[in-house]
C-alpha cells in the first residue's frame, strides 16, 4: 500500500491530506495532492473575503452580479440558497456584515471536491481535513490487520482540546464541526445580528460536505430549535451531535 500524508496552508488554516492506494505509486499520489493544493489556492483566490480581487469580494462590493461570475461561484451561491432554506435561515450567508459570505459552506464543498479528485487520480483511501470539515473516502487500510476499516473521527471538548468527547466511524461521506476551537466566537446569528449562542459545538455527519458544513454553522445559531430541520426528507441521511451552550450537556439526532 502506497501512502502519502501532506499538509499545506490555505484559507487561513492548514489542510491535512491523508491518502493511500494499491493502484498508483507514491509519486502519483504526491502529484495528485499537488493538484488539490492548486485547486485550494484557486478556491481561496475566488472565494476569500480578504482578497480584493476575489469574485466574492467583488460580489460583496456590488462590482459584479452573480450571473457575471464563473460557474463554481454560481454553484456555491446555489448551494448556499439550499442550505439557507433547509436551515430555516439559521445559515444565511447574505445576512452577515459586508454582504454575501459563503465561508460557512465553502470549506466543506472544497474538501469534497479534493477527495473526489484524489479518488479519480487513483487514491483508494482518502481523508481531507480542512480545519474541522472532513471529506472521507474508502475507509483506511489497517496495515496491522490487513483490512479496511472506517475512518475514526473524534470530536474534541471545546473547553479542552485534549479531550475527545465523541467518535464517529465513517467509510464514505463527510463530517463538519463548528465551534470556538480555532477562531473563537465568530459565527453571527442572522436573526439578531449578534454572536450566535445556540450551541457551544455542533457536529454534522452526512453524504455532502457542503451541507454538513452549513448545517453545523446553522446549529451554532439555532441550538435545540434546529432539531425540527432533520425531519425534512433532504436531511434523512444526516446525523447531529451538539454540545449545548446553556445546559452543559449534549444532544444528538441519528445513530451514533
């Protein structure tokens, strides 16, 4: 089994890539990882609210309209509309200061694309970790046992990053966690314009990284009021694990 693990900085964080394959060699894996690094750099140039020339910055400043933008910008815009609808507007990239900001969705979207790029290149077991937004493909190969096992993803205590409070096993899919781990209290409540206080930490597991990412952001806003979202058919395959901000306990939806 050929194995490559690399990290690279982008989007103001570190992307961690872990991939392996029996059908392509390490050089080919490294080349594939370089391709996804290039994709991530381009995505940052397109979506960053901190880069004056990015398409999102130009949208926010009214210099272009969404129909003037490239297809990837329009695709993310449409996904944001879907996530806004499914979360009863708790996830609302248009309600933040300065205008449209897809930051609460785009890392999950990009992580999925990166994982699929690696699989297309011949990687059989893939983990992309974009600062709490993970895309997973094919489980991992346990060399000790010689078998493929689900990736084990731990959710840490937001008050003590050395403590893992919950673990999910995922072969194919995505997981996203929002909280105050890296950036402090940074999620805005679109209903009030204030800092979100619905949850201390929110984790969503499901098929699509963009939706896991957006729902985790929305859960930080809505807290337990968000439980009703998951009665929607579109969210039937999604699991939730949330640390409540007020009661100091956790609640969940779906099998753990």
